[in-house]
C-alpha cells in the first residue's frame, strides 16, 4: 500500500503539477526533470526489475540511485548463468503479474520486457530522450504500462492536450539551443 501511495505522490508532484505551469528558473526545471525520471526507476525497484540480472549484457546504470542495485554480479557484468538470468526474469514477471493480473500471459509480459530492454529503457529511463523522441515515448508508455501500480501516467500525458502542450514547452526549454529564446519564453 505504501508503494502505491508513493507512486501517486510522485505522479502528482512530478507530472500532474505540469498543469500548474513550468518552473521559471533553471534549477526548478532541473529538479522537475529529476523528479520525473525517478518514477520509472522506483517502480522497477519495487517490482524487482534488474536488467543486469535478467539479461546477458547488462547496461550499467548512470545514476547514483541505481548503484545499490548490485550493478555488477559476483560473476562479472554478464548477469550470471543462463539459469540465474531466467530465474530473475521469471521472478520479475511474476511480480508484474501479481501487481496487475490483467496484463496477459507471462509470455506477453516477457515480450514487453524484452522490448523495453532492447530500447534501452529498462533500468535506464532517460527523461530527455522521452521529451524529444516520439518512438522512445511510445516504448516508455508501453513499458510503464507493465510497471504502473495505479495509472499509466505516460499514456495519460499522451492523450490529454493540456499536458501534451506543457510537455512540448518543457521540451523546448530542455533542448532549445538559444538562451535568448528560452529567456523570452520563461
């Protein structure tokens, strides 16, 4: 229950507050992006999704928050034997299906996990890439559909025009090249 309350709190402060307006200072924008990026990693942690244990070639996490995830196994970065990788993947799939039994079969969940790993989202969600790359955005929406304990906020953001417009503005602030344009916008 605590995990779901934490998820709702993060969704409200990081995503739903976009409707209230964007921060007007650079530090506020950076804090907003950090809080937005933590949602996926916290749900992965809760559900036991660790790509370095589930797949042969592990992606090394880029944030300090992920270092406690045993980024390097005792056998090296390969994630261990085939048997231990399959056990870790099956455990994660079981957790996901326990979290939301309406997601389909274990094979369907596994295929979606594999797609998230291939896209580089698993244990490595990049909010900046999410803002600028439409294909990545669709993959994140599908992946978070597996992780969501309450609502798929990425699906909601994609379907509500006011949030989509605020994401577009945030994208402009993050990737805009001209400081003068950003200053006028803010």
